[in-house]
C-alpha cells in the first residue's frame, strides 16, 4: 500500500503537468511561476535546515570510528577510520562524500533457511548508490549547456567522454543508461527484499519513483520525444537571468520533465534527500577523535555560577569539624 500510494502520487504529478501545460495551455505557470517557487522553497529550506543543524549543541565529541585511535607512538593507528588531526578528518570526509566509504564497508545480516545468522558485505548497494550519484552529477553538469552562454569548455569535454560510445544519433550518453539502471536496481532491491519492503516508508518509494520519472522523461526528451532545443535554451537562459520568456515550440513532455524537477527541488529540503547537506554538519563525521588529548568544551554551554568544594567547605567547616570529618583547609 505504501508503494501504491507513492506510485499514485507520482502519477498525479505526471497528470497535473500533462493536463496543465498540454490541454489547458498554462505554459507560463509551469515554465516560470512554478520553477521560481520551487527555487525559493529549495534555497530557503536548505538554509533553514543548515541553520537548525548549526544551532544544535554538540555537548560531547562523538565521532563514529572503526579503527585504532592515536595513543602511544608504538601502537599502529588508523588515520582515516579514527582521525586525530583536522587534516585526517578532512580526508575521511572527502572519502565519505566522494566514494561513500562507510557504505562500501557496510554489511548486512540475514538468516539462512537453516536458521543460521550470516553477516555479509553489501557491495551491490554501494555500487548502485555510487553509480547513481556520480551519473547524476555528470548529467547536471551537462545541463549547464542550457543556462550558460557561451557554454563552458567543461561541458563539451564531459559530453565527449560521456558519449564516446556513439551507436546512434543523437549520441547515446553512458550516464543516461547508468543512472536509469542504478535507480531501477535501488527500487528493485526494495521490492524484492521483504525486510527492506517492511521498513520502507511512502517517502522512500516516492523519492525513487520521482527520480525515475525525471530520468525517464529526460531520456524520452532526448531520444524519442522531440522538442525545440533552441526554445528550451531561450527559456532556461531567461529563467537564469530573471528575464523569463516562454517561446513557442516547446513540447508538453518538456513541461512534464520541468514540473517533476521542480517538485523534487521543492520537496528536497524536507525529505531524507537533504543528507547531501547534512553530511557536512554531522558530528559523527566532522570531528576528530582526540578526546584523550584535548578537552572538548561545548560552545553552547551557558555561563553558570558554580559552588566549588572550597566554598562548600567554608560554609560547613564548623559542622564538619564537629562531626570529626577532616577538612582540607584550616579556617
């Protein structure tokens, strides 16, 4: 039922865009108003989330480690899994962001038909995640062609590398195939694995279905459903320079694709996908494991008036002496 709810929600988004831009002709709404509204929600939501995370107190230094920390010089340590310096922490963060190192080291537990617990690595999940994220990055960089003039040289280089396997016209981009395959795998594993299916929320299904819809509509626009790319670039440049114009010749499928992208942007800060920004503010990752060498003082701790032992002893000295209890200082 949770999967069906997400599927219906995604289908409704398709229907709204198709009817609004196609049958009703509300092109300005879907080409200008909704993209700007989605951008405001995206930027404002991210800023609010980051401010909220930044204001959260970190009373303890709580890095997640899985290696020997620095102690005596003759004991080997792990500088990446238990960083001691800021440089080692940056290296650990870089591997986490760029290579998903913790996911690569991840494992899963399962029961065999003989009721035996088996713990094994889950490298396929890492492969699917890394393929999706890196392909998405390349696809986004390739889309700079539509919002820049002149087009950066980087975009041309990426297109040449991405389209080296030219088997048809237009050129088949490798990342288009990879990102679609990665999303289908990530969706399929939730369908096939009963444990994942049990813990999957409607938002988990919706995220994958929405991303698949965006990728599918984009692939359709490039290879099957033709649209006026000159008009698309004119629209994109107008939006980027805040001089919007809606030219003729843009097909309905483009408005569907754009509306799905806007939906993702508007929903992004309020979903699990916002981990893209949260990873940099996670105290389990961005802190060095140097508790034994340096004292961690919570900067959010308010100044409070304390009652020291010396003050307590001065207050009750007569009673302590009368009770035969030794005092550290003479009155």
